[in-house]
């Protein structure tokens, strides 16, 4: 009985080995020249960070709406739950849609949407921040790894958007700006939906389309709540001040161009 | 559901063990299947391992992490420094524990057991999921003062850890999520359910209550059971129990919710294992159960957020106090504090 069983196991092992050899033979690395790179085609969203009409450059001085001078050393924000609306009503919803846009990391500014079907797309929608579900689901990884310095360990939840920098007008020593905008629960939620209309984008699956989205950091300090750095330069908890900034940055995105 | 999963796990392990005569190297997986079991009569836990299946390798990795001082900035403090098994994984005789460089905080190190039933963590409930708990003391500047990113780097550089991550998760990748999940495979398995009280409830040998214990049980039911609800002896709510604020003026739950209605509220602690876990209260201000009972009898401070059930205090006769203490003594689980499974492997 034992030997028969052993024979069975041996035979199974043999079959698996043969299958493995065949599989390895079949999965030879594709020729890099003949196979187009994934970046050469597909539906992309590209985020370009600006302060009004100037590209955001770290450590360069800008003026906010109140004419306070400031410079930026970190600008990061989460984009999640991306969807596209087409003119014939079939919509695209990105799976596992969590992205951290980090101004210091160019590769983070391009989002390649997988599995977009051919069609004419008229609208893009996303959430600024990480939806509440992922704030209450335990340890995450990838864009949601707490090691991305966008996570509060003492009051579980993601920092949805963050600016760090410096302003001579900032009243608190040593004049730093540290705006950590967080909160996913009512009434302190800073999650904001963004809906942007597209000039109709005709997309075929072997084509490359890049929707360039302009992110204007100056909006954080403009409307509806004028921010003076002498009054507000540090946000390190949920609440009214974080809400003010979130209401401001809700309209910081616009479609710049499509290519 | 959990029991079903464990049964399937055990059955499949048996099936695996019988399907072939494995060589000795293969034996590790088949031996001693580890399962999370819900004790008889207990409610459904909040955490059920559905996204983090318990296995021996994961448990052992979690235990090693728990006792490893490498997780602190200067390699001197482990989780086990302030959560000691003989003290019910609290720290006996320490109102507050010593962190890195002997820094001290404001709150008493809470005991660790039956954590999978908890709906939030920390005295203020700031942490909403057990997998998010370990990172907080690791990164707290007065506790272990390390970054999770550095912890990942340190563990990745260690061949023993790499092989343990492979055994637990299938490959050698070390990341913060795997660290968290391994931690919970250990911490969540720390269940205390074999006190005399439990044996009494299950009708097991060694569970016969004396008359005084029965009388004490009644005192408990009439005066304590609403908040310290059976069988976990906490309802996990946040309440202000009338402790006069100290110079620390710890706002408690309000620190998290920013709501004045939550001022001076703290998470309800369990009454299990009190023998091992003194001192008591969020700041460890009371060393004895008598002091606690005296507080409820005559020490309550009136305030807008005081729990309504405590506005008149809880006055017990001396006899009732003695009876209650006899009952509380039946909640001490000697098997749990001596369970070798939870001990540091040296």
C-alpha cells in the first residue's frame, strides 16, 4: 500500500516536473525590441504640479493669495477611486485604485490605467485622499504603506494631502509650513470628490492617450478660505482647519491638455 | 465561522499528513496545526484572520518580533519590555513604563489578551484595527522611537528573519504589512479563557464556586456588569469614571474625536487577570483593588462627561467588597500567564 502510494507521488512529481520544464520553455523573456513597452500605449493620467502658472519647483519662493512668501519642500497627495465616463454610458472603474502623487518622485505622477476599453471618454472622476474603507482595514502595502510618511499611527488614518515648506510669515518658530490634511470620518472628513470634464477623448486599445491634469497648489490658500500663514502654518490634527484647506484644494485640479 | 475554518484547517492538515509519507523537512507544516478558536459561549471576534491565515511560522515570526529589541531605535526596548507575560502582558508595579532613554509617558501599559475582540486600541481608542497597533509604540518617540522603514531595513538584513518571512508568507519579502500581520498572528492568539470563572461557566472540573464567590458574582452583576460585560469583562466603550484629572490633564478619548463630550473618557479595561496587571486605571494611579473600590464608593468627581451610572457612586458594604474581590479572583487565569507558547524563545 505504502509503496503504491509512493509510486503515485513519484508519478505526480514527474508530471509536475515535465510541466514546469515546458512552462519555463514557453515563458522565455519577450524580445525587448519587438514588444512595445507598456508606456508606449494605454490610457494615462499625468499630474503636473503648479503654483498658478509656474511649475512647482522645491525651494523656489512663491506668493500665496495673501502675498505671503513661501517655498515648498514636500508636496504629496493621494488620488483614489479613479473612473472614466464614456459617451455611450459604459464606464471604466480602476481596480485597486490607490495612488500617491509625490512631487519629489516623477514616476509617481503618471498613472497608467489598466484595462480601459476602446471608446470616447468624456469625464474623469477621482477622490482626493484614501477612501474610508481603507482607513479601517488594517495594514496595507504599496501606495498605502505607512512608510510613505502619509499615515498617522496614533489616530489611525491616512494623511490625504500634505505640504511642507517654509514661510517667513509663518508665526510659529522656526517658520515652517506643515499642513498635514487628514480625517476620513464625519464630521472631520477631508475626502473630496473631483469630477473633470474631458474634451472627448477617442481611445483605441493599442493607442497611447495621456490626459494631463494640472494641480495648482496655490488653490490650497485661495478660495473659499483665504489662508494667511501668520494665522495658519501648521495643521497636525483633524478638524476645522483641515476642513478649510480641503475645501480649498477640492478645486485644485484642471485638465491641461491631452496628447 | 471561525470554528468552521479551524476545522477545515485541521482536517486538511490531517489529510495532508496522511496523503504521503513526508520526508523530515516537510514535516514542519503538517505538525501541530495552529488555529484560532473562539472559546465556548464567547461572541464573534472583531478580527478573524480571514485576510491573514494563522500558521505556525507566522505565529513564531510574530513572537520573535514581539520580543526583539531590534524594533527600537537603539536596540534596547522590545514590546515585551512593557508587556510582560507574568503580568498579563502589562507591566506590574509601573504606573507608566519606561521607554527609550528611560523616557516615560502618561499612560499605563495595558495588558494584552483577547485582543481579537477589541474594536479599538489604546486607552483613547485612537487605533482602529489590530494590524495598525504595533506601529504606534514602535514609532512613538518616548517608547521605541524607531521608524517602521528602519525596522524593515534591519529585518531585511537579517538572514534568520528572511527565512522566517519566507516560511510565513511564501517569500523573503519584508514589508510593514507582513510585519503587522505576523504580529497579529502572535498577539491575537494570546487568549485568556481558562480562569476559574471560565471553568465554572463551562461546568468543568475546578470550576465550582464557593458561596463567597457566588455572592461576589451577584455583587458584580448588580454593580459592575454593564460596563465590564461578560464574558470579556469589558464592553469596549469609552467612559469617564470620575477620576480627578492630574496635572497631566489627559483628555482621553477627546484627544482623538476632538469632541468636548468625550473629555476624560477612556477605554473600558477588562476585569480579567487583575491579580497580575496592577497598578490600575489609565494612569496606573491605584495599586490595589481596595483603592479602586474606594474610588467608586467615595472618590468620584462630578463633571459634565461623568458616566451617568456613576453619578451617585457605587457604595458597597465591607462584606460586599470582600465577596466581590473573591469573585474577581476567579478571573485570574494562571494557565494564560504561564503558557509556554507565549514565552520568548531564547
